[in-house]
C-alpha cells in the first residue's frame, strides 16, 4: 500500500466493453458537477477499467461510470481512509460500485455510495470542507501565556499537529503585556466605541479602556508571528493585569481571525474551521446546562457582530472588567462543534437558538440555550470533551461533518433536529 500524499483526489473509471457514447453523457454530467462544485483542482481524469491507478490520497471520490471496473476502483482507492463511490442507474454502474465498496471495506477503507444526484448535492459542501482543511493544515495557533497543564501533560498540541497539520507556537504573557501601552490612543477610541454601542455599561471607563488595549497587543503578536489564530491563557492575566482578556479576544475574532479563551487549542481549531466554512464569526461556550434536546452554552466573551445587542459588565468568576453580555437572535440556526485530539473526536451538532438572552447572574455573562437532537444532549454527558464547544450561527452541519470525515477523525454527528 502506498502512503497517501494528497488530501483528496477525484477520478472516473469506465469499461471499454460498454457503449462509450452513452457512458460519455454520464461522464460529462459528472465532470460538470466537479467543475461547478469547485473540485476541479482535485480531478485527475478518466481511466479505463484495465488501468490500475493508485490515487494516493487520504480521500477518494470515484465515479464508477460502468460495470467491469470494480478492481480498478479498488486499486485506485485502497490507500485512502475514505472513499466516495458515485454511481448512476445504467451500464452496471451500481453493481461495480457495490462490489468495490465491499472490497474496500474488507481492506479497512470506509466507502460511501452516492447516486450522481446525491453527489451533486454533496459536492459543493465536500469542496468547502476540503479547502477549509487545507487552509487549516497550513496554519499555526499562537498560544499566548503558555499551554494549560493538561494540554502539556497529554501532548494534545502534538496530536493536533499530527491530525490536522496545525502548528502550535507558545509565547509568554509578558510579551503581550509589553505591548499594552503602545496603542494607548487607539485603545481609548475603541473603549469609547464599545461603550457607545452598548445598551448598558456596568463598569468604569478606565476599565474598558485598559481591557481594550489588550486587543491591540493581540493584534501585534499575531502580525509578528504571522497568524490569524490565537488561544489566550486568560485566567493567568487577571491578577497581573487587573482586567480580563474578553474584549481583546472578542475584537480579534471580529476583526482579524479567531481567538479562543483559556488557551484552548481544540476550540481554536474548531473556530478556524467553522469561520472558514460559515464565513461568520464563531463563538466559544462552556456547557452550563444539558437537558433532553436542550444545551445551554455560556461565556463572558462574544464577537459584537453576532449579537443584536450587548452590555459591558464584570467578568463572572473574577468580578473584574470587562466581559460582554450578549443577546443573540432567537430562532437562529446554528452548528456546534466539539473537538478533542486525544479521543480523535469531532462532534458536530445541528442546533437552533431557543433562548438568546441571559437569565442568571451566576453563570458566564452571555448565555444561549439551544434546541439540539436528543442524541446530542445524551452524548455530551456520556462522552464529554475537555474544554469548550464552538458555535457558528449558520447551518453548515454537512460541511462541518465532512471536514471531520476528510480529516480522518472519529465523527460523532447529530442532525435529527425536530
């Protein structure tokens, strides 16, 4: 078996025994889908059933255009982890596709059978997932303040690199602190902008100004280390700085890329993936309530671009300035992802906002209650992950599921939302 070198390859196999003029019409239809879906860069071409080709890819998409191709399709896909076998209704296409799927299964390759019409629906999502994975594989996460003890102890950062190709770089919090005074005038303007846009301000202006300066420190660090993905060990800064990192994290996510709290590199990975897939800012939340078909996430930080209104208030645990109490539009569709590299788990949940307003002062300030499949609420408690869940307020469930599938992760998908 050769070692896969590419993330995804697309190919067609047909037999010369069948009437090519008829098969050619199906082949043209498949190639049109590939082109329109944005998969053309992954397409290698059409091969006869007598040609034994190894696609040498982690994931293979093969159009089984006719019978007499089972062995060729098997040989092409046997080095993959996942194979998508596309068929049509004539020329023994499905017969060869099912044969090849069985052969691949015996060889340990997960094979999924798709009609040409089903593939037409899936292809654009598959393309977006593949491109998001390739972007992630060329990226780095800058951890500001050091890795959490558990992450360092378990080598989770090394697993993230192994599974997704993401480099994790650590810098000290003192490096961020040295940058705080560099943008004093800009910090004051941002603080005034934040206060002016808030429906309520429960903290003093100096606290908002000091916390706003942290955004510029994060921005400068990201520019220095050439990244748009951060994970900030924010609790370590509370005593030394006298304010939280909430504004800095929220503004960086809204303006520059993504920033995760509590040095959560798994959340940072999910945030970057979902931002690419949805074209929208992600939100990170702690699990604060789980009921049958219900999930509440809460956190003291959220991008201003995600809320219909917000208040500036104190941070829940510390009582320091400044956290953001956000109010989210009810009824919004959402996609929730939890990633854990140690379990190789990629959990994807289709959700809907049932309540977008905070109800308790004894939880993190932004609180959102979601309707989720009952299977999801059960899985969250029965197989918990360390850290946070990540949300985008868009339905990109299928793209997120495919992302985990293409990455070779253990996908735990829940989409039966009533």
